[in-house]
C-alpha cells in the first residue's frame, strides 16, 4: 500500500516537471513592454548609485568625518550584505505572502534606500535645525550621515538578488536572457543620468536656490526617480503566491525521500511546482510526517543551515561565484578610486591642499572630468548590452565572458602606464564592456544551469532534490559583490599608502582582471 502511494507520488512529481517544462503549463512569452517595466528597478537603483558616487564624498567631508572613520563607512555595508544576503535570498524562496515571494522584499528594500538617501543627503540640515551646540551638532551630523550611507548601500546591494530571482521565477529561459539584457541596458542608462545629474552645478541654478542646497536637489530627483521606477517594476509581471502552490499538494502524496527531513535539511536545493503558468521553486513537497510547514521553513532559513548549504553547492556554481568575485574585485578597484586617480595622477592636483589653492582647484577639475568618464562608462555599458545579443551566437557566453575581462584588464593597464586625459576617457568605454558583462553573463549562466537541471529532472535523472531555489542562487552570486567590496575597502587603502601613489590601484585592477581571464576560460562551466 505504501509502495503504491510512493510510486503514485513519484509519477505525480515527474509529471509536474514534464508539464512545467514541455506541457501546457509552460510559462508564457513575456512582451517586451513587461520586460522593460521590470528593468526599471535597475534604472532607479543605478541612478541613485550615480548620485551617491558623485556626492557621498563631499557630504562626508562637509560634516567633518575623520579620515579614520572613512573606510568604516565603505566596509560596514558589504560586511552586513555578505553575512545576511543568503538569508534574504532563502527567505524570499520561502516567502508565502499573497503578493508573491520577491516583491515584498523588493518593496521593503526600496523603502530602506529612500530612508538612507534622506539621512545622508539631508541629515546635516535636519540636525542643524534641531541642535544648536556646534560640538553636539557635528557628532550627530556625522552619525546620521554615516548611518544613511550604510543603510542605502546595504539596501541597494541587497535588492539586486530578489530582482534577478523575480525575473527568473516568472520568465521562460529565452525571456530570462532578454530580461537580463534589458537590465544591463537600463543599468547603464540610469548610471549615466545619475553621474550627469551629479556633474551639474546646481548651487548656481534656480532650482538649487529654491530647494536650499545641491544636496536637497539630489534628494528630490533621486527619491522621485527611485519611487517611480520601483512602482513600475512592482507592477510589471504578477507573481503566483507560494501559499496557493503549497495547498495544491496534499502532504500524504509526497514521497519521504523528497522531503526535507532533519538529516537532509542542509541540501542545497528545492523542488519545482508549476502553478497558473508560473514556476515556483520551493520546498512544496513536504514529507508526510511534517505537520507544520511554517516551522519547517523557519528551520531551513537559519544562518547555520544556509552556510552549510552554500558550502555544499555544486562545483560549477562555486567556480562561477569565484569568477564573479574576481571580476567585481577588479572592477571596483578601478571605479571606486577613478575620480581620485583623475584628480591626482592625470591632472596632478592635490586633494590635501588649501581649498583656495591652485593644486586643489586642479584636483577638483580632475574629479569633475572623472565623473564624465564614469558617465561614458555607463553609456557604453548600456550600448554594449544591446550588442551582446549579436555577439553571443558568434562567440558564445565563454567568449563574451573572456572578452569582458580581457578588454578591461588591458584598458586599466594602459591608463595606469600612460595616464592622459583623452586616452583615459577613451578607455572608459572598456569599463562599460566589463560592467555590462558582470551584470549579464553570470546570471545568464545561472539561468542556463537551472534550465539544464530542469531537463534532467524531466527525464528522470534529477529526483535527488538537487535543484536549487533561484533566490538563494542569485543571493550567493551577488554576495560576491559584497565580498569584493570588503577586499577592496580593506586592502587597497593599505596598498596606496605603501606605494605612495593611487596609480597602484589601476595596475592592481588590471592584474586581477587578467587573472580573471584565465579563470573564466579554464574553470567556469559553459553549457552548449
């Protein structure tokens, strides 16, 4: 009797996979408009990133932040992100909200981004209105501004994982690739407009005088763009609530060997179920002895179980994460110090000179030109994301991945050895190739891996519970961005002090990128 029920459940599970992959319940093709709407979140996020890159340093200097605390501002957010992002990714895999699994987390993180921007762009003005004592005002202004920067970076870094998982949940494999290209396109456009907005001297314009300071102008535009973009994103493609999926499968129908029992609780995976045309990768097939699904879900989301799950991920996923870490380490090494490199090395200015000195004014001019270089990077990143569609059939994902690292490594090495205004600005186009590559190719490979595993399960070769929740996979990949920030923030400052010149930054970025070329060619797995 028990054997018959197990065989029936096994047939039911196999039919679910087959139906989801090849049958009538296959996901519908998403119109271009829906994918563009979904990509607006990346536009809004990157727009605010561009504003932050242009204004965080002036804001922190204006409130009197000591240099000893400056590195802490850039390290707190990635440390928190690296520790907590897998928890958020797994929690979104298990979320049973009626609105869907990903969108509640995306909305919460958007609100945290708004709060962080309000604190770091308006904190000094608010504290000045509330506190009269200069010493207390300085302490509170520094505290509020630091908390705002950390909160914004934390939320902006976190939101990328749920956005990618949301796209993967509701799209076919073909639409996932299209959606990732649109993500890269609007990421570049948003960053370019953010840098462009930061390059305008608002203090001498009517809007700047009306709102008070250029910081308030930045907050007005940033909050407006971010709010509109995320509203459009959240209304783009509906999600099927996970609660309804779980109700459709009686617990007695699930085979015991597919349940997440106490000794299998740490497997890096989940099981798929198709509901109303939406693939929901979740632990919906519970064992017959599991009477409280909520309690089961809570157990699988502990930090200890997640760390064990991440440690047991398949080797090709681990290699992809390592390649992503190398790429972002190289990219951030260059980009976080690029305006300083332009001011000190290319323009030969002095950031520590008196504010009315010629050397300091020259440095400021170099920083402004550096902002235009970052704008060129974002614009070319957006343009290159379109050409990726043409290049993929010719050179494949491996060639695309390798070329992004190679061109970036050669470009940064050239500007490090031959610093010149025009050649450096020209090389910013190669930075755009790298950023577009990092935003698309690794996530496309994640989608390809999942597609391959779905096919294997449909053919009866993957009934060991080895398929992963896509939220956890995306979170593991984006965790590498936080880890790269930690490495860059903790290591490059010491390297610059040892070398005595910021030129060592771009040389390091070049060397790391060229190492990444070898890694993506030899160790990353590509599926035909």
